[in-house]
């Protein structure tokens, strides 16, 4: 089995993992959350500088934890698109440098391809033929996954991504950042729409979350100190999870697929996972999701996609660069 070192640095996490085939030997992450807290969002220049500081120690930590030497590696993978160009460049330059010095291939991985194939950690034999919901801080997409590199975009958001909606609403409710996990924690024990919040009426495979944050802003100013934050958090969670579940199931049935998968930071949400699973069971569909720690950005998912690509001889040339935006790969 090929030994692969994988790096993820597309936003505010510097992460490295070592895989032997699809077996994750170690997965380490250095988060910049505390660094960016004071500015209220990720500052690209600061993120890139922090990646430069973190990347060597994190790679060495990963290799040590896996008990693997540089000389044993068969390939090195790094996220090269989409994301913050300065942040991506740090991981990609590091990967290319190692590739040249060790004389092994490098593999540039599309970040969303990493999220799609993160479910391999739950089922080593997953090979596609599934409707995949990708829900993260920057993306909300329904992708028909036929096989590695064979993807069809079935639907996406018109405006905010699901994770962005969680984060913005969390901020409006005065909850700690990132809002997704804070809203989930506050909502614990409550369910349903306890305060009436809108679910956008858009196309059958489209999402829209920008109206939700306006409604939450109005709710917060109307209720003032009377606002029950726990009930409001449950209502927000319901307004985001409900359309994600309904439309993913409908898309799978419409495309005659018998498997639903989910990836991206929002797929760590327990309400989303349990409702998707329940609806899949009700419709006789298989449901696959990654372990919670592989839902938010990490390098193991990049390694899983890279391991598949490497096994099919799909490696990158040194001229392959980073990109801020990019469609799913072939
Ligand atoms: O995939 P990810 O780590 O980064 C991007 O590629 O964007 O996703 C981050 C997003 C954030 O918006 C975060 O609030 C959300 O995932 N998230 C959650 C949960 N954990 C992370 N949203 C809802 N519930 C969670 N438990
Ligand atoms: Zn992500």
C-alpha cells in the first residue's frame, strides 16, 4: 500500500496526515481560530503567515506520530483549490518542494473532492454512485458522485452557504464562534421551529439562506432580552437542516440513486446526521457520513482522495498551480 503524506491549508487550519492506502495512520491539525477571533473573521494575509509558521512542525509531528520517515513516502498530496490563494500556496509550495527533493509525485487535490471522499473512513469500499451533500462554510452543493473524478453538480446555494448561515446566525444570537457547533450545543434538548423562521422557497435542488439571517436579526431586535437563545438556536438549526435533508433525499430519489452521503463541516451537525439517516431509512436508501472529526477541514480527507487518485496513476505536474475558485475536478 502506498504511503502518502497529505497537507490541507486552504483556509485557517494547517493540517497533515499520513495514510497507507486508505488507512489513516495519523491526522494532526493546528487551528488558527484564536488568531482570527480578534478580527471577527479570517484575515488572509495573517492566515498565510500562520501557515508558514505551522507547516514544518505539523508535518514532522504527523510523520513522527505515524512512525514514518520522509524517505519511505510514495507521494505527497496537498489541497490546491479552491480556497485562500496565500494559504493554499504555503501547502502546495511545501508539497512541491518535498516532491522534488524526494523524487516522488505530488498530487493537487480539490478541497471538495476531499470532503466527498471523507466517507471512505467509514466505508473503505465506497466507490461512488451516490448523492452527496457537501455543506461547509463556503459551499452548499448537491453532487452526483458517479466515481472518482466523475461528478455532476445537481444543485447549490443561491447565496450563503449552510455553514456561513450557522456562523452568521450564531453571531446574531451572541454565541461564540464558530456558530455551527455553538448553535448545535445551545439547541440541545430542543427541536423544531420554536420561533417561526423562514425556509426559502426556491427550486427543488436550490438552497437559499440569506433570508434566514435577516429574520434572525429581526427576531433578536424584536425580542430583546426576552429572547430564549436556546429556542432561537433550535429554530435556526431547524431552518438550515430541514431544506438540506428534504432536498438531498429528493435529489437521490430523482436520480434513482440508492446511497446518500454527506461531507463538509456542517455534516458534523448531529441533528443533520440523525435526520438524514432517519429519512434514508424511511426511503430504503443507504446513508454514509464520515466520523465527526473528519467532517471539518482536515488532511486525512485530502489523503483519502489522493490515495484513490494515486492508485489510478492520477498525479499532478509541477506546473499545476493553486486556484481561489475551481469546478469539481475530472
Ligand atoms: O468544511 P469546513 O471545516 O470548512 C470549509 O471548507 O468551509 O466547514 C466549516 C463550517 C463552519 O461554518 C462551521 O460553523 C460549520 O462548518 N460546522 C458546523 C458544525 N461543526 C462545524 N455546523 C453545524 N453544526 C456543527 N456541529
Ligand atoms: Zn472544508
